[in-house]
């Protein structure tokens, strides 16, 4: 494609932006297909290369080939002829586990393996697709997503609050912003924590080597302040059941913080918890852990408690959710194992 074509603006006018990234000032030269692989969840190298061949990868307002080397401060965009699918939410009859509902809010108990809203690679079958099927005229947040005030990861289970009115959406968003919402999670983590309670007050930013995860940067001026309070509920030696209370709500906050202090969440593949990190690797123990992984095929993290002021009555309300079966069974398996050693 001729990048200096006089009709290049006409070409852009026919495209919709799906992703946009700015390369760091310290970016080493890197092929654009590899650059995007580290940043777009569920993307394959083949799809990225096909997009480049069709002229859909734009660097500094010019289409580039897949072997283009990204340089510091480059603006890299991925554009297509269709709008982002998250803006085309289709109602689907998805069964929802409602912990509470009134005229203003909905409390959903999200199961594991359910994406909260449509995005790249997950255009259908999300919680939001189900919500707009069951509830009409949910107010849209700043991202255009009906009813959503906050989110939790696909493989994290637990409680979410959904707004049914504009007033509720605004009120709850302000409570999240002011950090007055109470959120407690339960996690099964590797190892025995030296301090049975404490606070992790460390900034988090996108990891420089792997943009799909968050990490504590070496430069403390980089990243956003992130605060997690934790308390050990049950120390089983090889693993520990830990309660984590969020003071801030950063992406992957608990997962990144627990890895940072040397106790990744059990079976958290993205943060290294999907391998044996505690205990001597002999055949019977290895088989036991592998069976535990199969029993709980996701990160062992559950959003157990949610508390806030009701957006209409201003009454303080709290909701709790029991551990889902996969989490509970895995925890009991570890408890029995620790008793018999």
C-alpha cells in the first residue's frame, strides 16, 4: 500500500479503531507483530500478520507490514472496517445467579469462566450479553457498557454490583472512586506467609516484558498506587487461604501483589501459580498437585464480600458469597492432605 497516497484520509475514514498503543520511551526495536502479541489478549500471530497484510496495522498514521520495527514513542493502532464488537452487544439468554435485586441495583454472583463484557476474542456469551437480555434500559457507563460499575477477571468468581438507573450508576461510580466500597476476596496462595496479616502498598504498572500482566515497577514513580490488605485464614504449609481487602482496584491487583511478595495464587497461569512452588517434587506429591489443578482449573480467587451505601436509601448494605464448588473442593483437598503428612 502506498503510504503517501493523497487519498489516505479517505482510507482511514472507512476504518474503526480497535486498539491503540504508544511505545515506551525505552522501547527496543521490535517487530510490530510481536509488539502487538504482547498487548492484545487472545490474539494470534497469524491474525496479526493477516491484519498487517490487509493494511489494518497503522503506525504513526501510516499502514505498515508485519516486520516493521516499533521504535520509542511510536503510536501503533489496529483498525478494521467494522466497529469494535464491544459496541455491538447482542442480548443472549444466559442464566444469571442473582444474589439481590431492587429497582436500583442488581447483585450478581458471577461464576468462574464467564467474561464480564465483550472484548477481543469474547464477543458473545458474556455476563453483559446476559444482563441486557434480562434487564431493559440499563444505563451506559463512560465506556458504553450497560450497567457496569466495576468488573472482575474471567476466571475469578464472585460478587458484582450492576446499576439499573443513571442515578445508581453515578452514585456507585463515585463510591468506587472515593474508595468507600468494601471488597474482600478469598485466595488460595502458594506457601506459608511469614506475616499472617499485613498491607501491600506497592504501585502497579504494565510489565515491560509481558504487557498482559501487571507488576511492581523498579522505578517507584511509575505506575499507580495500589493497596491490598491481607490476612491469613488458614495456613496449610504448602498453601494458605488468605483474605484480601482492596483499598484500590487496579487491574489484576491481588494477583500481582501476591506474586510480588512471593506467594502467587494457586493455579494462576498468568502469574506463575500453575506450577509446583512449594514442597518437594516427588511422584505422589506431584500427582496430588496435578489433581488439585484439575479440580480447580483456574486461579483460586473469589470475590466474597461486597459492601456499599445503597445509591437510593444511602443505607449501608453488605453481601456475601460462598466459595464455588471448584474452589471449595480444592481447599478441602489441601486441608486433608496437610492433616495426613
